[in-house]
């Protein structure tokens, strides 16, 4: 596999180019993280697509209430567990694509410093150790709060996303073991 200057191979670059392009202004930072999960896409997607139940895998969410039907433009009120510099976040569903396995949200309010935060999560099938697996790519863009640097802001958001992705992997892989997916024969 050929790697580019970011350390991503051709397939990752293609997914990033197709699904993770953000318009970034001068006072914003953006980044992306990739997590490989030993569980099939349909199983991981069943957790990620639940805009109304992020607490199923996001460890910092204690409660979530969605206003109206679950559709593009739906808004959720999220209660954040103590220990973070926030208690609530108001988030709007921007994209939910069950065919391409893409979810996008935008934070539209809350008592935190993540202004103009927008993220995209995409899931892609892969084979890990002979079994169906999932590559999860999550990218974001956010304003840099006054008094912080771009590096500090990106580091903070990346740390939250890493925790969420680790938890997503843990929950998905536990469910996958219960599913007992058969190995795929390599020819």
C-alpha cells in the first residue's frame, strides 16, 4: 500500500477526499481520526446512526432527547457527564446516509466553548484478521475559542473523539463476538 505525506494509504485518501472536506476559516481548526474496528459495518453503523441515542457508545453523554422525528434537521439536546467543561449541548442532524454509512452533525448551542462545530463520521468495510471489520473516519471543524491556540483546540476535540471511537470499538467488538461472524476465506 502506498502512503501519502499524511500517512494514509490510497483507500483512506479516497474516503477522506469524498466525505471529509471542510471549509475552514482562519479562526478554526480541523482534524480527522481513523479507527479500525473488528466488527462488521452493519453492526457498527447500527450504533453510529442512532442520533437519538449517542449514549449507547459515547461515554460522556448521560442523556439525549430528540425533538420531533429522526430526520435531517432534527435537533437533540445532550446532557454531558460531569468532568467536562460543559453540561449541555444542542446538536442538529445534518446528514444520515444509510447506504454510504455517513452521519454528520452540527452543534447549534449549549454551555460549552465548541462554537461552529461540525463533524462527519463515515464507515467503510474492510477485512481485519480474516473477518469483516470497519474503518471509521471522523473529521471535524470548530472555532478556536478566544484564549486558546489551534493546537490546544484540536488536541482537546481529538481527545474526546478518541474516547468516543475507543468506546465505539469496545461496544461493537463485544456485540460482534456475540454474533460469531465466520472468517472470510482468502483466495
